[in-house]
C-alpha cells in the first residue's frame, strides 16, 4: 500500500478524480418515470398538431387555403382525420419548407456552369469579343 501511495502516477490520478467528481457535481438531477404508450402517442400527437396549427395561423397560408376553397371547419376536419404517423410526417416536413422555394441552389448551379464555360474557353485559347 505504501508503494502505491508514493507512485509517480498517484498525483495525476488524484487530480483527474477530483476534476471528474467536480464535473459530475454540475450535472442536474433527473427524475424519470414510466408512461404508457397511449399517453406517449397522445402527447406526441398534440405536439405535432400544435406545430401544424401554428403554421396554419400565418396570414399567407390562411389566405392561400381560402383561395383554394378550404374553410376553417374543413381544414380542422381534415387534420383530425390524419393518422398519427401522417400528422408526424407533416409536422416534420413543415420546418424544411421554404416560402417560394430555394433559389440559392439555382444561383450556385448557374455560377458553376458559367465558371466552367470560362475555364474551357481559356483552355482552348479562344476569346469572346462582343462588339
């Protein structure tokens, strides 16, 4: 035992343990419990429905749905008929939608094509003269 206490590794190991125990002290305590699958699915469905309802409250979305002939009651009825999986899929895809599409990809593609054309013209020792 005395040989272990005088070991050259004793001080670094002790400092490491103090550091680890200090870091563990900052982790908050968590309480957990069991929940039935029915409660879990209903909570997930409520969260997904809240996400979809939040998007439907936007003025632009609401105007577009009215222009297509959908009323508030019809929208609510259709949402209530969705299965939990369909509602989850819709709520997950709403965040990835962009208004009017993503034009950045088109701009980058056009720039890459223009750069390739310029490089090919330079490699062939040609010049474009606009008069």
